[in-house]
C-alpha cells in the first residue's frame, strides 16, 4: 500500500485539529521508555496502547539494546538531569522478526551490534524470547540500577504481549 504525501498532509491536518499535542510536557527521567523494532507491523505505541506523550519510544532493527541504543538512552537521560529518577524501560521484541533473515549477512549484522562475527550467536537473533532476555541483561548492567527494565515479546499473530523478564525490584 502506497501512501502519498498528500495523504500524509490530510492525516496530519486531522491530527493537528484534535489538539492532542498541545501542552504536552517535555520528556523527563520520570517517563516510560520503550525500545522496539522498526517492523511496520509492530508500532510500540499501538501495541502497548500508549498515547502521545506517554513514552519516549526508540525503534531499531529487532528492538535491540545495542551500544548505539545505550549511548542514545544515556544522552537522552541528560534531558531530565536534576529530576528524581523514575519511569521504566520496556524492551519489546516480537515473533516473526526480520532480524532473523539478516543472519544471512553476518558481517553487517555483527558490525551493527559492534561485536565480532564469532559472537553473533550470543545475540539469539533467531529466538525473540531468548533475545529479549539477552537485551534485558545488557540494559540492567549498563543503565542506572534505579531504572526498572522489563522484557516483553509481542506475538504478531495474536496481538498479545507476554512478559518474559519482569522488572527487578529497585
């Protein structure tokens, strides 16, 4: 399905007319953070029922916690400096993820993860349930311990999420 620029302008005008964007506060450290996949079937805001302003959502290939994602979360954390810590991080992986097909390009995939090709197996790219556990572990080691991290998997067939790795108490 192709969406034209004119269609986008019409859709944007309808969005702007609703005024849902007016007066939203700038994100702080108290807000929900979500990292999810770029797959067009898996919009984290829709999957999790989030409204505009409910969360800061980052999307990348597979919804993975990569060194780049960690650098971005650290940088974004500076926007809320001085505010009390709060919020949580949700790592959202999904079934039938295209990252599995990227295994056919090990050099590029390893470079994206910033790891040697020999370490790709440790990323569990063929199993979203295992990969979300891998990423939760990485996030818990790299991010402030006061930030609860939860790993969930979205089933693209049922539309439901399952908590695979619940947050640990702070």
